[in-house]
């Protein structure tokens, strides 16, 4: 599906970007396939289907899609649950694949119903806690494969089984895992032209093969085109429908959030604007087709998208070529991939698990409002050791309850609690009129009203990041902002960083006690906005702007 006639000048960059993104995706697709419990082949099938069809039908020009850590963790949980219910993988495949297909269908429905406009309202602590929990799950579940042993399917079972980790360790497998991690981190210091994950995969596998190490390997990977798996899907027992619907909803929501976050990153890098609803439709189609062929579901892959753009990718052709490259690998190199040790794949997944953990949110754990910190930790713990579905549901419920309590407390104190962004640059406040009339073409004054909560941050970012014209400075007036939560802090940080990157000077004025303390506690002041650009009175702000810039 092309938005316009293809411009030949993009061909070279799209080809290079697609090729590099495919190379990056290959080892991860194999690793995620193994972690899902369906095997490396399922990872490849998913990467091919999602990579090609999400690019063709999606709404982000440079998106490279495929299996991702969060989606794989949910898929692995589903696989383990379905096997427990049915007694074996073969009998569970109908439940598993029907769930994948339904999850994709829900994403398509989300796109047509404009659900994308609501996804952005997820509170930061809920997203942070969930992502950190997913990262911990990946790390914990790869501990046993890293040392050449089979692993339990749940984090609690792995931790209970830790004595076996040391008693039965496979030394050769452990050495290969360590070698993989070392190459993964050190090779980028030599060159970033070749993905370190691929280099680590090839070198460690060659060492294992040439030395003839006795270590668990992927094993046979079918070559040729995959077959549609309809039979098992049609024979699903109706008693499993509740499980299917439950996990399909989680996959659809998580895949949507994962993809749209990557789309925003792509927009920032290419200075374009993605179509959120169309992106969900494309991702849904890709996941439905992946499920039909026995592949695991995925989403927009941040790493693949970034390398695609950096390598020159500019249109949907780049994402499509990234998927076709993986198809070529499946058709021609499947037998070579069969020799990859499982400890090598674990050596790739463990660093990825650490990257998924939201270190930023955890670092500020003791500095953000206590309510946000509590929500983050609760979601993290339930995600890691309990139910992924319950983690998100409980987190959202707690965040909403705490939001309503804080709004009620502020109202009782007689403070104005209104929608966040009544941006009225054309209607200056009385104390701004004279300055505004003289400098309105080069300085913008933004007024914020009421608490800066998670429910308002998306609109706030959209308004400020869309500033146009020859703007030299932005004055953000916070006289009427009594409270800022964790989502508000990071939203403010993002827009200030983006404006300063565009060469604008950002000045804050009228900060009340709680917002000022929060901005200092997470080092936005003075790291991003120096203290000499913080003012109590707007008149002092105007004097500074005139003396420094005008």
C-alpha cells in the first residue's frame, strides 16, 4: 500500500536500511522464537510476516517490525499456560495460534476505532513498571539456558530451582554465553558498521562448531516456505475461549503501545508524522498473518527502526526489504542456523533484558511522588512474579484512583484544577501584553493550568513540539500548576530537551513549591534548565530574554 508514487532517489537508502535492519533482526528473531517456547522457526516466521506486512500496510514510513521482548514474554506465558491446560505443545497449538490471530485482529479493530488516541494516556509508572518487569522476566528465564540447562517456564520456579543452576552447570555452554555477552558489548567499540549481535552470534557459533562442544543447540530448522496452520485453529475447545480472549487483548494493547512508541522515535529522527491508526492496522495484519503461519507476534522494533533510518531507510520499502531478507535467510541458511547453541541466544537476550528495564524510572524512584513510586513497584512485582494482565489492570486502577484523590485534595485547597493546556498565545495575560506585542514573532509564552498529570501530558507535548516559525525562546509559565506527577515530569523534560535541540532557549517562571522540588530532584534543574533561567516574576523573565537574546 503506497501513499504516493515511489521516488527513485530513496532506493539506495531503502535497500541499505532494509538490509541492515534485517541483519540486526536475524539473531533476535531466533532468540525470541526460542524464548517463546515455540522454537527458533516461529521467531523467523513472525519476523518475516510482521516485517513485510506491517511495513506495507502500516502508518510509519521507516518502521522495522518483528518479535520484541515484551511481546515474546506474553507469548511465552501463553504457551506455558496452554501446554499446562492441554498436556502438550502439539495439542496447545490451536489455542496459541488462535490467540495470536485474534490479537492481530483486535489491533486492526483498534485502528478503525481510533483507539490509538487513548493508548497515549497510559501513566508513566504503569508503563515503566511493566517494561522493567518484562526485562527481569527475560533475564531470569535465560539464566538456565545461559549455562546449558533447561529452564522452568515461570520466574518463581526458576528462582526456586537455583541450586540446580550451580550443581549441574555446563561449563562449555557457559563459556559460550560469556563470550557472546563480551562480544555484544565490546564489538561496538571497534565498529558500529556491523551489528554486534550478529557478530557475537556468528563467532560464538563457529567456536562451538569447530571445537565440537557438547552443548544444547537450536536443532533442525525447516527450510522452504511455511504452511498455513488452519486445522488446529478450527479444533479449539470452546472452554479455552476465555484464555484466548484474555491474552489476545493483552497482546493487542501491548503491541499497540510498543509500536506507537517506536513510531514516535522514528518521527523524531526523520521529522515526519506517522498515522497512528493506520500503524495499528498494519501491525494487526502482520500479526494475523504471522499467526496463520505459526509465527510469534511482534511490534515495531526500536533497534531495527533506528538502524534502518541511520542506514538511509526513508520509505516503507525499507521495512518490507528487511522482512524479505529474513525470508531469504529462511530459504537458504536454515541448516546453518540449526547449529546455534542455546547459550549463545541466551547471551544475546540477557543484555536485551537489561536494556528493556527502565533505569530512568527506577533511578528516580525515591524522588518522584510516593504514589507514582508505589504504582511502579506494584506493577513491576506483579509483572515479574505474577500475571502480566493483572499487573497492567491493577496499575491503571491504582493510577486513576490516586489521580482522583490528588485532584480532590487540590480542589479542597481552593486551587484551580482544569485541563492542562489552554494554550492562548494570542491572548496574553495582562502582565504580558506589552512584551507580547513587541516580540511575538520570536518568543512564545505558554501558559499551563492545573496539575500536570499523566492524563494531560500527551496533549501538552503535542502542542509544544509543534511550535513553528523563527522562535528564539519559549517562556513556560507555571504560576497555576500546583502539582506535577512522574508522567508530567518526563513530559516536561522531553519537550524542553527537544526545543533546546532546535536552538530555542527555554525559561520557566512562576514555579510553585512542589513542581520546583520535583524538577530539582530529577535534575531537570540544573542539568537541562540552569537555575539562572528560572524566575519567580514574569517581569524578570522578560528582562532576561531581552538582554540575552533580543
